[in-house]
């Protein structure tokens, strides 16, 4: 069967829930509905950025150990330590 002969389910006007929408798109391809797409203007406001820095293994392991003891994510503890250190500088 050619792609042009392919039967495509109609796109619902709206979905009753996010789960219903997710289920629909799990079973369908957006490429089958390209003619229904409309361009939109979108502006994102980035409120947080992630940076990567090199840390020696010994420091990283100590950071992981301390984070585990404090029940915090490693990135949160690392950020706190950097902020305190820079405030003191």
C-alpha cells in the first residue's frame, strides 16, 4: 500500500486528559498530520542554566559521600558549597 493510500485516524478536536493525548501520540505519527500544523511564535525565558566543571575524583567522591549523609542531590550540595565559598571570598 502506498503512503498516499494510508488511512489516518482523525485528529481529535481536544483530548480529555494529558494521558489521553499521550496515548494518542504514542500510537500515531505527527508526520501523518503535517497539513494541520500551524507555525507559532514561541519565546522561552530560561530561568536556570546548567554548567559543567571538572572536579578531581577524590573531591567528587567526598562530595557524593557528604550529599548522601545530608540526603541531598550532589548538584545541590555542590552549588551550596560554591555559593558559601564565593560569599566568603
